[in-house]
C-alpha cells in the first residue's frame, strides 16, 4: 500500500525534475547568449566614454577613472571639422535610407498584391526571379553597375545608391507582403466592389489597412538595409561630403587609427537610429514574418 | 515535381480559352502594370549586370576600365583562376566560413527561440537585446570586435592574462591559425538573431493542442520536440538555413574591415578576393570570371532555395 503510493507519487516528481532540467539548461543557455550578445556592446559604450589615453592602457581600466563625453561632443559639434563631417554623413545616410524606404514600399505593395491576386502568364517565373535577387552578392554586380552608373551619370550621386538599394530590399518585401495578401480573404474586396468601389479603391480602402503590419515590417527592413549598406556606397561615392555613415566612418578612422574612443562613440551613434526604430516596431516585424512568410 | 504541376496548370488553363499564350497575356495586360516597376528596377540592376559580367569575363580590360581597349582572351581568365594556388586557399576558407557560420548561427538561434518560447519575466527585454546585433551595421560590429580582439589593448586578451591563462595577450586576428575562427565568432554574433526571429515566428505556428496531447500520452520533452515541434518547423528551417548560407557565402564587410583578407590570405573568402582583384589590382577580366563561377554556384544553391519556397507555395494552394 505504502509502496504503491510511493511509486505513484514519485513518477510525476521525476518527470518534473526532468522538465526542470530542460528549463534550467535553457536558462543557463540564455544567460550565456546574453553575455555573448551584450558584453561587446557594453565594452563599446565603456570605451566610448574614456579618454584616448585611458583606452590605451594595459591592463585596461574596466571602468574609466575619469569618464568623459568628449568623444561625443567632438562628433556632434558642427564647429570643428570632425563634427562637421560626421553630421554630414549622418544626414546623407538619413536621406538615402528614407528615400529608399518610401520608394520600396511604393514599388513592392502593388507588385506583391499582383503576385497574390492575379494569375497572369509568367507570374511564377517573375516571382521567383524577384526572389532570386537575394541570392547574389553585391560584388558580382559591382563592376557592371559601376559602368552603368558612369554611363547614365549617376556616379557620385545619392541616386545611384537609392536605385541599387531598392533592389535588395524588394525581394523580401514582396515575399512578405504577398504572404499577407494571401491571408486576406478575396471576399472582402468583392463585397466592396459590389458596393461600387473600383478595384483601386477596394485595394486602398480595404486591403492596404489590413496589411499595415506587413508594410511597416517591409519599411523597417528596407531602412535598416539601406542605413547599414557599405559596398556600393564605398564604390560609387568618392566625394567626402557625400559619404554615408558606414563608409564615412571607415574613411575617417583609417586616417586616425588610434582614436578608439572616438571610433566606439561613432559606432554607437550610427547604431542608435536603427536599433531604436527596430525596438519600437519589432512586434510588427515578428508578426509579419509569422503571418506573411512562415504561416502558409 | 514543381515543373510537372506547373505544366499541367498552363495546359489546363489554356484549353478552355483556346486563344493561346499571347491572347492570355493580352487579356491580363493590366495585371502587368502592378509588377512593372519592380521588374523594371530588377532588369536594370540585375539582368544587365549579369550579361555584362559574362561578357567581361572573356576579355582583358585595361586597369582604367577603358572599355574600348579590351581584348578578347577566350577562356584565359578562367584557366588563370583554376591554376592559381590562391584559388584553393580562398575556396577552403569560404567553405569553412559558410558552413561553420551557418550551422552555428542556426543552432544557437533555434535554441534561443526554444528557450524564449515559454513566457517568463523579462522575456521581451531579453529578446530585444538578443536581436540588437542583427540590426546594427556590420561596419560598427567589425570595429567593435576589432577593438575587442586588439593585440595590445583588447579586452579578451586582458581577461585571459588576468585569469593567468596566458602571459601575453594572444594575437587573434593577426595570426594565420586563429584569424578565421575569430571572424566566424563575429559573424555568428551578427547572424544568430536572424535565425532566432525566423524560428520564433515558426514556433508560433506549432499547434498547442498537439503538444498537450503528446504530453498526455507520456512523451517527454525531447520526444515532444523531435516528433511534434520539429516536423512542423521543417519548412521554416530549410528557408532559414538557405538564407543564412547565402548571406554567409556572400559576406564581405566583416572580413574586409577587420583584416582585409590577411594575414597572408588566411581570411580571404571569395567575395573579398573578387573585390580585391577588381578594385584593388584592377584585373577586371579575372574578377568577372570569378563572378561568373560564383554565379553558377549560387544558381545551384538557388535551385534548392526556390524548391524550398515553392514547397511553401504548393502547400498554400492545397489548403
């Protein structure tokens, strides 16, 4: 009798212990990943508030003796040449990324809608051709695009960047949005059209609002991609006042190789806009992936 | 599979109308307006460059890229590549880089997604922090890690010395034997969040009832994962791994900024090598031939990519 209750009582507890084992290894793993992810960023921040002298010490100062914001002040001060350049790069990046984002939404939304709703000949072929763009590295296109841009006079303009950035945002944008439109019932539009709306009105008034999360996700993706792009900007632009942040920072610090606090401060400020944007809107991104790309 | 059903579709579609393909295209002419902007951009920026790269790969073009002075050299550019010893070093590096980065990013990202699937206090914050490396620019990431690996003032070296493991801080990215693994660590740091997001999205589609039913039937955590969760995620996993593999195969910024391919080519991968051949040494013909080879490799990868995606499509149609 007691033996029986014993075994009955023991079995669930042993199972619980097993589950707890999984849960604990999961927690330990997450702590490890948190350290792996966060420590480099923490070290970037700590270095950025050191003086140049304090950064170059061995053993390092784990926390600076005299924390200073001098690097940030230097980068944001329009009076000196460093600050002037940095602010220039910042505005260039902002301009190129915003233009790319707006254009890619304008181009991707109708395309995705068509791929989702219409059955024109060559639809599948074109859809996969668009997706295949994702496969190819920038470097393959670099030489011919450089020749092309030179021929149409876009070298050393931001237009060359916007045009190329559009293409690598588009495939994922179209794919994500198509998944969204696939999930919106056609009947909704049909109802609107019976009520007298044109196809375009039905699209703008019914379908667009329902796909807002997808559009937001697409926009974030394009913006981040354009903001962080390096190779094309590195190749197409040569005038100092036109550079975008990644290239500008690289040019600048290949001349001042020892200013690590300045470099870390610049890296931090370059990351702030995209990180903030992404953290504010990340739930749309995950939702768009779930509804648009994964759930089929 | 896909090709077969595609054919059946067009045949089935064409017969009732009886007007042939041109007629059908004409009937649907308005539909093309929607995709035209996307296709136009793609044609200018993709089709034209591909054509041009193939053409350049059969010519020797002078360093200044004066196209009028290019000379036809047949397959010389290709034989030059395959007979150079650098080619094999770079290919080996590319393989190690791509396979290690893809595999580890996927495993770490998937594990994070699983560990974050259950709700707990601070889950949202933790998830947000883990995603940040994916969002920040690869240029910033390269500089951060370059500073961490610094041979004199790097923090990892300092920690190792403080713990008494070594007398001198090790040279992570200036030594032939450690440079590639060190760069792979940076790459994984930036890539695993992508796998995590994709797999988190995938996990949300696994039906809870099935998991609960399996639990009632006495399946332990591992069995539930292996027999219920994992089969549901096969499609997402394939797409994620392919996207990671392609992205890693194509990476440029991290090796380029951190080492420029050095020391003695130990961290050169295909893309950085092509870039250096083209814009560094201005050997446009060889660089283009390299690009064509790369293109062929990617097309075969692309075949699997499209198959994985159209697998999704077909399931979609069946539903």
